[in-house]
C-alpha cells in the first residue's frame, strides 16, 4: 500500500498579506447536512489570557484557537484585539474550523511581541496592522523572511535550510542545517562502536504556508543524505512573528531505518542535531558563552577570561566581562594583564550533555586535539545556550531538554572567526538509538500460540509486527539573533520561553458557551458535598499521574508524554516489562480525559500534561510511513511492539483538542494524514486472529466495526470537513454516508459491524439483525464523536440509533433481550458507560436514565470501576520497597482512571442537577 499522503496543508498561505482574508470556499451543499441555521448567536467579545503567568515574555509570538457558537460569524468575518487599556494589538486571524452551515466554528489568532503580559480582548472588527510586519519574498532559490527586526534567508534546495540570519546589516548566524549520525554496528553491552557516518539534510520541498503580516510560516521537507543513501525523512516548520528578534522551529523526523532483532548491524542513530554557524567578530575577551543550567541558572564565561587571574585588570573590566558588556580599551587596564593577554587560554569548545533525566555535565576545552576539563553539572538543564559577543550573538534552546533525554548542546571553535552550534535532539555521547524488538518471539509462531501468549502476558505478538519503521517524533526549538550579549535577566526570560512556550488561551466559560466538542463539559462545580467529592477525586487522579511521571521517570526521547497501563502491587511497580500492561498508548482514552479536564478548568498543568501526551501518542504510537501508515499500535512494552495495529490508536479524536485550541500545524498534518486510512483495512484485518469464519479483505466489502474502527475513521473525516482541508468534500460524503448506513442497519449500532465499500463510502445494510456489542466499542472516542456529529448534523435516524445504544448498554439483560432479541452477553466498564446514560437522558428528557447514570457511576457491578468506598489516598513507598522514594495507589488502573474521569466530567455537565 502507498503511504498515506503526508500533506495536511490547508493552504494557509491564502492569508498572505491580509490577516482576515479567508480563502477556503464553502460549497453550497454544506447546508444540506446541517442542523437548520439558527439566528446569529450571541457573539460577545472574548477575554483571552495567558496559560501561565508572565505573558508572552521572550517568546517570538503565540497562536490561540477560539471557538464560536453556531451561526455567530460568517466565513469572511474579521477580528480585532485590544489590551486592558483599550490599545489595539496587531493580530492575524484565519479559520481553522467551520460549522456545517458554513459559519465559523474555530478561528486561530496570532500575536507578536507587542501582545505583552496582560489579558486581551478579541472581538469582531478590523485588525490593527503591526508597525513592523512579517514578510516573505521569493527570489530565485531563496526565500527571504523578515520580522522587521531580523531577516532569515531560507534555502529551497540543497543541504542548508537557513542560509543566514541577520539583524540590521550584521550576520548573526548562517548555514543552518540538520545533522544525522548513523552507526552501522552496535556492540551489545557497551556504548557502541566509535565509527559512525554523517548524513546531512537535503531539501526536497519548501512551501510558504503563511506570509504575514503578523506571522509567517515556512515548511521544509526532505531527507538526510550521505552519498547515494537518503533516509530519515524530516519535516521542519519555521515560524516568524512581526517585530520579533527570534524565530521558532518545529522539527519532525520519521524513522525509516532497518533494525532487525538479534542482529548487530543496521541503522542505529548515534545523533540527531540542528546546526548553525555563528560569525565571531569581537576580540576573544569580548566573546561570551552562556549555557543554561538548572532553573534559570547560567554558566557565564568569556572565550578569553580576564577574571580570576594572578593580575587584576581592574574592577570595571571584571564586572563588564561577567555582565557580557564590551570591555574598556585594554590600554586602560592594568598593563600587567594587557601585555600578557596572549598567555591566557581561549576556550573555544563547550559541551553540555544530558544523558538521563537526572543528570547533566558541562565540560570545555581550548580546541580540538586538546583535553577536556569539567566545568560543572547538575540535575536538569534548561536546554538553553548562547554564543556571540559585544557586536551580536546567537541564542538557542531546545524544549523538553531533559524530559526527552538524551540531549546535548555543543559550541565549537568560538575562538575562531566562526563558531559552530549544535543542538542534539539525540546526544552522540549516549548509547546508540536501539529500536530492535525486545524478545525473540519465544516460539509464538502460530496464532494459537500467540493467543496463549496473550493469555499470560497480555501481549498480542506476531513475528515482524514489532517494528519502529514509520514512527515519528517532533521537537521544538527557539533561536534569537541578538545585537549584543543580553543581560542575565533577559536570558532568564529566554530560558522560560524555551521551557514553557507562551500560550494564549480562551477561558473555559467561553469554550462552554461556544457549544463545541459535543457540549459534554462544564466548569468545575463544588456547590454540593457530592459534587465537591467528585471534584476532589478528579484532582487526586490527575495529581497522582503527574507525580508518577516524576517518581517512575516516564521520560526519554521516545517515551515522554505517555503513561503506564497497569500497576503491579507485588513489586510496587508499574508493569513496564509485562507485555500489554506497559505503555498505555491511548488505551481507553486517557488523552480525552486530560483534554476534557483542561477544557473545563483552564489549568495550565493539565494543559501541559495533555500537550505532551498529544505530541507523543500522535507521533510515536502511530505509523506515518510504510504498509501500516495511518494505524496505531496497541499498548505494550515498546510503543510499537504489539501486533495489534488499529484505528483506535491513530484516532484523530485524540488530536482534535490540541489542534483547535492552538492551531498547531504539525498536529494538523497528523489529522489530515488519516483521511484515507480506511484503505488500511485492505492491508491488515484488525481482528484477523479471532475470526472464526473465512475472510479475505475485499475493496467492496471490508468488515469494519462501528466502534473502535469507525470512530477512528469518522473523526478524521469530520475534522477534514470542519477544516475544509484538501479532501473535505470526500470526507464530508464519508461522514454522511456512513452515518446513514449505520442508522439503516437492522439493529443500528448494536449490529456491531457491517461490510464497507471503499469506493462508495457506504456500509452494506445487513439482511438480518444481530447483536455485536463490546465493552470497548464506545470507549475510544465514539461517545465524544457521536455527540459532536449529532450536534452538527440533522439526521434523526442516526441520533435514534445512537441513543438506543446508549439506553441499552447499561440496561438489564432482560431489557436488552426484549429490545434486540438477545442480550449483549458479558460486559464490563459500566461506570465509563454511565456517561452514555447521561447523554441519552438529556437528549430524550428521561429522568430514569439520569438516575441510572449516577447509579452506574457510583455502584457499578464491575469490580474494576472506582467506588466511593475506595481508599482515595496514596501509600508511601520508601527504603527497599522501591527504586526511589515516592507514593503508590495500588488500586489505580489507567483504563479505569480515564473512564472514571470522562464519566465524572460528562455526568456532571449533563445531569449534575439530578444526582
């Protein structure tokens, strides 16, 4: 099968030069599927605030997604932004989502350095133009991007992504490129062979996605090449904001190497880096090195230090050098220093290595060929650095530096006319990247043997399926072009910008009022003791997982952002090494629990946790190349280890929240890539191991379930339709045709599955009624997606089919049999399904269903579900009990946590008044 199309570009370049010019045409047929157009909704101004204190700080800019009630604004609406004093703030706006009637559902808004640190008011109006505009000029083989403060020349071919970065007439950095180190052999048990091959970035495509006036975005795609070998595709976006002295890079690699289990040869990555050269114009004593340590700590040195010497140049000289200021003329110094400057070493090379989440070291040397000396160390470095001097310099930073270890910062040759800076996303000083499958199969050669393995370790093993080929990882970097060495105070703000990028947000009250995401959440409510207790439990669960990330060190380049699935109370340890009980990989939707927890609360800590999970699960747990592109991998010891490759993990639902809240283009890529993922059912049957009847995938008759399969497909189609992406008309047709043909089944959703025609996008209507219900079917985003579909699309038969499913899942077996001819069999997860009772109660006005929702929430018969009688506390882990001191709640399971969280949040929003 061909790879899923990689482009998600919605041609945002159509906003070129005019922030309010919305380009994607809406077909008249949009209104056909829509709920009848309401009168223009109340569209009051929206007060936007910063997610964390400090506002924009030293970040180049920020982009926020804002929702609008159905019918509030037409597609060509423009927006204005003002600060607390009523002063206009330049803003660039564009649509990122539409209601089916063509009105705006989501808009994105970009602000630059003038946004400040206070609240901002967004309202309909004409946007203010920035005094210094972001512009893009296309001349020959180069794009010239200007913020009005700095100018970057971007290559359109060859190896150099950023040819130069200038400020005024001064070149601050140049020759920005990507670097890949490949080690062809790995020596098991040691650090690996020293021999490696260097690959450089080679550009294949460059596209301007936006060209101002507030924000310009350039996307660069290519591969790393050495000689005739090209591999490890990259996709880099560069973001420039009007008036900014810095720019942002979002860097993605997709692994397409070969590593075979049991073999020492293959494509072992030794280093992945981003490299720039920095011209050095100042005298050696006016050249400055800054390296971020813990918190806002800095190593502050000069290439040629004149402090701490046997002879003192004078207090003014010493003070100026430590401050990073140009020194007085040496003729004014103590001449015992001036006449001996040539004997003071020049330290040109610095390295900070973060090889674990708990330790970094800094060392330096005078130049290549000479010995290194230690320069300090600590636990967790900020990932920030600077090299330059009194006449200008280059600052740089890598986000999640220690969280996504092994990472490294290198400065080389600062004593020469041209320093070199490398930000290593994978440190070459660490062990080579070993992605080989973790066991030899243990004799599981047939499906019966593999099912036996599943019955003991919960791992769904199959030879050849535990491959990393096609997984991806995204990193974020910041770069500043300075006209002189910044002060320590300014650099502390830059460190903060690297560690926690400024994020403008809409408040929870507005998100609720806009009616987005199925209207399934409301702001926290502690008005009664019962409600307050649920709020306490929700807070407990989030805090526990946040603490477990730290205690269990769920960090690392490929791991950061995920959490574990199951706890082993005997070992006082999560089952990190037990088959399908290890990494969670979105099992039962913890992503949704976190995003709904944020939507209702606006809490920064929850947003950042959910953001990290979205980055991880959308990249690492999903294939982006190869035969399984568009599918994700079930939970396991390695993120790609399990042989269950399914839609339920690649589910676009898990990405929608972050995309619409931030307008993030990379997540937009991931969602667009799933539009054609129904084609994957020709390649891989998701239930091939448990089918009892003969089955061969047939393009005109693919067996697809209405639960975990269809929910993943329809979320991609709905999102493409909402965004008016390149394939939105096809996606819209798929949404409507599958909804219609599910509703037409003899038993609707209870039918379970049907044969799907890839070419028509329709399910065949079964001739006879069957019951095909699984407790997993609705727990991977189907509840949330159907609420959105019903809210947007007027299709009574579909709504009734879904409400029937909601009514009867938690019904008695007798009630199920009376309605469908047979009961649903053995089911689990009643507490998680209580939110379906609540939804049906509201949609049908049935108070009995509301009562059942709370009964199942509090007193489910499922022993896995959390109860009020549960000991909602943690126990101390210390001494020889665990590797590190901390806490445990041995009763906590991530499956149950996710479903309890979603049920609690949605039940409170829907039937909180009927507890």
